[in-house]
């Protein structure tokens, strides 16, 4: 009995290029966050929080493209973890950590993730329309069940204060 070994499929060159671009974006962001470039975003007319939001929006989108088989929710949480870690490291490197910067980072990640959520709702709605099934509604007791005192699906025992 010989077991056949399945060789992993090589990655397409496009994916390798996307991962290189992601690494360059991550390194550039690290240089901007930890380097001597404090208040650089004001030179281009952005506030500090908006600059953080734009940077982490870009990092989140780059993560989605570089790692297409990973869960978008997990990638977003990992980018949020990087944002929190960067704010914790900044005081150790002589920079000020600000909760507003972390809020800007989180809003950037959220702005990248919201279209993913909207797409999921849209595809679920389209699948429901194609199947012809109506949207499920929560079960409610019928009028006959209430009048007869029969137990409903919601867990009441059919006991009521009325005779």
C-alpha cells in the first residue's frame, strides 16, 4: 500500500506580487508610525486621526488582497491587533500614544470591513430570492393556540391569568 502524496499547488505569480506589495505597505506604515515623522499628515492637510484611518484602511485592503483565502473578519481583527500593538509600542520609542489614533485606526479597518458585511447580506438576500423562499419570521403563537391555552413555541406553558 503506497500512499500518494499530494504536492501543494504553486501560488500564482500575481499572489506573490500582492504579498510583496503588502509587506512593503506594512513596512512603510511601521516606518511612519515609529519613525521621526510625527505630524507628517498635517503637511498634506490631514488630521492625525484621519491619517491613521487612511493608513489602516489601506493596510486592511492590502491584507484582503494578499491573503484571499483567509477570513476577512480574522484579517480585520489582526490588523486591529497591529493597531493596538503600535499604540502600545509608541511610548517605548519616544512617541506619544493616543486613544484618538487608535480610534482612527479602528475606523479605517471598519471602513474596509463594512463592504464585506454588506456583500454578505446582499448575497444572502439574492440566494433567498432565487430559491423562492420567503424570509423566515420569528414564530408567534396563533390565535387558536392563545384561546385554547395550548403551549406555544416560545416556552410558555399555556398558563394564563384568564379562565
